[in-house]
């Protein structure tokens, strides 16, 4: 019996030693993994520091580029301010001269067209003038629809073309409206609805 228990203890001791050895091997493997992770962590930390340096350099470069861009824009504005201003004045002057030219048309064209300036009526849209040739002399010889163009390449708008087409096709008529009769008719219509 003593022998059996000594053998049993020896066996248990052997099993414990095997378990201890197994745990020691596991521990060593874990230590190797920890060292490996520490190495990877250190490498990643170094890469992170390098990335941060690169980002700082890129930010500085971007700031320099932004300042350079702003400086170039300001320089361009200063260099072209006079040109831009002259162009704006030129365009504005052209528009003003166009409007003045339209208003002066009766004075400029009356001899060429044989129409007294007071026989011109400014409408503005869709055409500039209707002229009643001979009206100031008591006899209308002709009615003219006049469109004034001031640009380098005068062309009619679609609406102006439609007016010209109606005149060319003689789709023009005279209509008289008796305002008193129209107002009475309107009043009667309104009272019907009440």
C-alpha cells in the first residue's frame, strides 16, 4: 500500500511537472507574442510620428500655396483693375449711347424719312417708334413702324420679327374704343353678378 501511494504520488508529481512544463511553454510563447506586439506597436508609433511630421509639412506647404494664390489674385486684380474698370465704363457708355440714340432718332432721321420729329411716337417695346408721316400737316400719308439698333451687328429679336411679319402681311387694322360705353358695359356686367 505504501508502495502504491508512492507510485501514485510519483505519477501525480510527473503529471504536475508535465503541466508545469506545458504552462512554462505557453508562458514563453505568450512572452514572445507580447515582444512581437511591442515591436509592432513601436514600429506603428514610429510610423505615426513620421505621418504627423509629413502632415505638418503638407499643412505648411498648403498654407504657403494659399498665401501665394491670394497674393497672385490680388496682383491680378491690381494689374487688371484699370482694364476691368475701362471695360465696365465702355459697356455702360454703349448702353447709355444706345438709349440716347433711340431718343434722338426723330431728330436724326426726320430728313432722311421725310417725317417731322413731332410725328414720331416712342413706344419702346416691342418696337421703338411708330411714325405718322404727314400727321402734323393734317394728312397721314404713311404709318411706319421703326426699330432702332445701335450695335455693330443689328438683328431683330423674335418679337420684333413678328411685328415686321404682321406689317408685311398687312395684318394691321384700326380699332376705335368708346371708353364710356365700355365702362357702362363693365358696370352692367358687375351688377349682374351681384
